[in-house]
C-alpha cells in the first residue's frame, strides 16, 4: 500500500514537473481536509472582498459622460437615427455629384446602356 502511494506521488511529480523533495498531502487525512477547507474559505472571502473594493473603486473613478454639445442626446436611438440620416445625406450628395440621379433609370445613365453596371466589361476570348 505504501509502495503504491510512493509510486503515485512520483508519477504526479514527474507529470507536473514538481520538485522531488516536495511532500504531497493526503486527502484521506481528516486534519488536512479541514485545514484545506478553512484555507479555501479564507481565500474565497479575501477574493470577494477584493472584488467588492475594486468594483466600488471603479464606480467612483468612472468618468461621467456628458453630451458634447448643448441639445445633444446620449440616447442610443437618437445616435443611430442621426448616423442613419448623415449616411443617407452623404449618399445622396455623392450620387448627385457623380451626375447620376437616384431617380434616373439605369438606361439613361452614362455607360450603362447595355444594362450592365458601370465598370464591368465582358471579356471576349
């Protein structure tokens, strides 16, 4: 029985590259089990305390977001609506600046009389 424990310890030390002089504790010892349980509880309490203090510190140090200009909203919906409006206006400007109106049919646009999109050419082999 003792020989099996020594072999198991040796196998664990080799597998996890632990130093050979390290003494491994036995889980079947009631004193060791109680001590490990207490140490675990202390570590858990210390970690919870650290998380609580870190969260409160972050809450105190968090920047306060204020609108960049008067009348600006911090609402997500209004920001999305504003972005959509800007994109549509920019698209309309580009379309108009390029000389092709969004209302014109494709056949009246320059270079697309064949029904193909501009910039696409067919290869003849």
